[in-house]
């Protein structure tokens, strides 16, 4: 059987008891290592599990899935995913491949950014579509995310923005030359995301969705003991330093309930600025 096991958000102890039992008994254990990261080393994870873990990068999962699925109809194979197993479409694809080969599967869920984001003080049922923000390049500044955010904004809903992770990525030059040389890992910060949102607003779009005065929330290392949450205007977040990754951003919707307002104000970078932005921005309607 192929087991999809969620690891939660933070460290080796966030796995469920059922998940840990399967990890200890499985023939092989893979750790998906490119859609998100745990805040601990592979060595610490292996020490807690008492067994080796095979790191599955993007190339293995998307191009060499047969290696993961090999003999899974006869043996137990565990596929570990940071957060919840179905937070990324890649994992759905792997499950469908297993079904096509008549390999039985089972999923063990866990906390993910999609539900734990409620810790910022906004109510989950007031969120709209989730979007992703990638690193802008000199010749590539995709703005498709903006249209989704605008749809949410028109309904007064909050938007969770997942920030780019570059792990084991190749430069265009190395990719073109077929050289297996990888760039250092990069993780987008709250400040980088806020700056790109303002850039897109003031450059290409100009629809008033991501203005400098728009309220947003920066979240870092959610679920960890040192998690950090800050609230401010996009202009303030563009200068905010919330520490080590992983980061996420939430754009606050105009239908912000007064209980949500009171909750998130506790994280305000500047209380006066927050109050002014909330009043002048038409929030709470």
C-alpha cells in the first residue's frame, strides 16, 4: 500500500501517532522536499523515526514516480508531505498513478497552512481563493494572481498568498546546457511579496486591489514555537523583517468582522496606522 502521510507544519513531533507507526514499519519512506519544508534537518527527522528517509525532489516525484511506486502493491511505502498530503496537485497526480496501477492507497491528514492560517485572527470561512506568488525576474513578472485576488476583493473576502520556494532549481543557462548544477535554496519573504504586490498594482494593473494602504498580514514559521505574525499596510509589510522562512501573506478583505479586526490589531506594526487604514479603507462593511 502507498501511504500519503501529512507531517504538519513544524517539526518531527507533529506527525500523527498513526502516521508514525506506518513510518516505522514501511519498507521505504520518502520525504517530498520541494513544495514545502519542515523547520528541522533530515538527520533529526531520521533520528526520531529511527530509520533512513529518501528525499524526493521535484524531478523524482514528477519524472520518476515509478521508483516511488515500485512494489507498492506488495509492500508498504510511505510518502511524507509537509503539511497535509493534498496541499499540492503533485500529490494528487501521484495518487492517480497509483490507482492506475491498482496500488491501494491511504491518506493520513495533518495540519497545513490552509487551516492553521486561522491563527492570524481571520475566520477561515471568510477566505476566498488561495493564490501563489512567484519570484519576479527581469523578463518575467506574471500577474495572473492579481485577477484571483481581485475576485476575492470584490466579494470582501480575505486572500491567502503562498510564497515561492526555490529548492534544487537550475539556472536557465545550466538547464539549457544540460548541467546538473543547482542554485542555492531561496524562500520568498513577506517583504518581497508585499513589494511585488505594490509593483504590480502601480505598474500593470492599477485596479486598487493592492494599494500601499491596503491592510495585510505577514506570517512566518506558522505552527512553530517562534511563529511570528505582523499586521500592517502593504507599504509597512514591504519593510518588515519577520525572520527565517517559511512565510505567507494574507490580504485582508473589506468584509472584515469586528472580532477579526480586534484580533488582528494585536499584531499591528503601528496601531495608529492600522486604525487609519481600517477606517479609510472601507473595512467592516
